[in-house]
């Protein structure tokens, strides 16, 4: 899988420098550092966010007061906003 990211210049330079120092000045250093960084971030976040068996049950009823007032896409956005506020 390929993921592309854009970073501000200073962060990118620090990331490249640190990756090269740790993994060497060869091809693949940035990939190894990216995998490590993303893996660490996912592990860190997984301890904060509860496991969800059925995401529909989480929002069932929470958005019922908006039924007929918003489109399905707007309801999706509202559910995301509620989830973000609760777990951020």
C-alpha cells in the first residue's frame, strides 16, 4: 500500500534526518521510519479508544432528534463530530 503525506518543511527535514541517523543513509530508511512511527502511533491510540463491536449501536438513538432534518451525509458528519468530541 502506498500512503502519501505532506508535512511542513521543518518537520519533514527533522524526520528525514532522524530516519537516516537511525536506519542509515540508504534506500528504505524513510520507509522503515514511517512504518515504525505509524505503528507506534496506532498502538498508542488503540489504548485510548475503546474497541467497537458494532459502531451502529453507538450512534443508534443519539441522532434520532435530527431525523428528517438532515441528509444522510450530514448525519454521518454529525456522528463523526460526536465521536471525535468524546474520544479526543
